[in-house]
C-alpha cells in the first residue's frame, strides 16, 4: 500500500478534479457574450468621452480668446470715451 492516504491523493495536483469546482470556474456562453457586450459598451463610451474632452478643450480655448478680445474692446471703449470727453471739454 502507498504512504499517501485518500485525503492526500485528493489534494495532489494529479487527483481527479472536483466537478463542482470546474463547473463554477468555467464561464457560460451567455456570461461570456454579456462580458463582451459590456466591454464594447465601455469602449464606445470611452471613445465618446475622449471626443467630448477634445470639444471641451476647444471651447475653453475659444472662451479664453473671446475673454481677451472683450477685455481689449473694453479698454478701447474706455479710451474712446475719455478722448470724447477731453475733445468735448476743449470745444467749450
């Protein structure tokens, strides 16, 4: 007889696998298809977010440019107003 008991044989790497463990470890076709669908959805959403990020960056740049233009126009209007007041004061 061998030195290994039945419990030792079941724990050895060459033992017959337990059907309960292998059936739980193997994914079903449905779960695999569901995982693939979820992964495709995630990738599509990620690509959409990348597109939105590009658009947000473009809009922020345009907003900064318009803000600078508005400040410049404000200074220009202030200068015109001062010059008009000075010119009107000289005429009186």
